């Protein structure tokens, strides 16, 4: 019998194995893994999570040969899983969504902050669009919106509300996509565009922005523009972030209509 792998029990009757400190050649690993699986099965364990750091990539083939399959990958490790129980597996699937934001900023002259991108779908087309970007891992939506505006245009801003959001499927690498339209209040107005990704940036009259042919082509964009106009005219209220806590000690944010919700918490 090979040396048993070190693992810790999870909350659902499974085992989590980190190979970060385990230096093994594939042959030794196969022997240890086979022995460990046999013991865990006798113990009544269900799922096995095997985390292989990038420096242990040579062990992937051996794990797959034992019946493991890919669950997810990060820059520094690969996670594989195995199901020991006789029942159909109940292991949670990998994360299925990507989060994106669009930033709506309007100045006192009823001009909206817009950019032209150097690459992507609208690169080189002359289309003016709202600053957009992806939410980083561990980053709150409101913080991502403020960051993206600063990175692309140099404008400092304050998050106000989520005005609307959209969900689509089979998007980036076949993942689902959640896009949040966020309203921010500009705190500065002198634009300093990002040279790497942004071709141009400026304040544009909102009516001129919304009248672009591309903006009139898609029902989704026309709906967003109607929401923005309603917000400008004071006829619409979105969702503001309220700091909250739950079963987790980590702080999170509940987005709600702050004008109609109970005044239990102070706004961000």
C-alpha cells in the first residue's frame, strides 16, 4: 500500500487534498492516490477535491487515469474532483458567470462620459460607448465601476446606484454573463484617457450619444438609454449598496431601492 495522502475533511462528507507541499513523482503519486481512495471509500467519504499547484502539473495525467476530472483552474493551481459514493455526485459545479459593469456618468451640462475603444467589438468603428469592464475576483460591483472609470478616463467618481442588470448565456468562453449598469457621480471632469485600450474619451451630449446608429440598433441599448433619461429627469430610482453581515463574518453589500426600503442602515 502506498503512503496515504494528507487531506482534511470538508463540511459535506468529503476530503480536500492540497498537494502544495507534497513533492512526488507520478509513479509514487499513483500508488498513494489509489491507497488513499480505498481508505476514504471505507470511511464513507463522498467527494474528493484534489488541488494541484502549477509546479505539480506532471501529476495531472496520473489523477485523470484514476478517474478524476477537471473542476476548475486558476493561475497557480488546477482543481480536480472524484466521487466515491454510489449515488449520483452532488459536487457543486464550477463558477458559471462572469460579472461586468457599464458606467453612466452625467455632468451638469447633461453630457455623458463616453469612450472609443482601440480593440474589442467596437475597436476602430468610431462608436462612442459607456466605459465598461469586468469585475475582478474579490471586488465589489460598486468598487469595480469606480475603478474602471478611473482607469479608462482618469475621472474620479462616486458610486450612486445600480440602474439595471442583464443576464445572457453562452457568452465569454461559454459562460453566462451578468452586466450591471451603474450610475456614478463625477468628482472630477478633466479627462486623461488610458493609452493602452482607449482611443478617445470625452463628455458628449446625452441625446447625441443615444442617437448613434449602433445605439438605435439594439433594443437592449435603447432600453438602457430610456432608463438613464428617466434617472436624469428624477423619475427612476435604482439600487444602492448597503453594508450588511450574515452568517459569514465577512462584510457584504445588499443592493436595494434606498428611497423605499426601511431606513435600518446608513447608505455607503
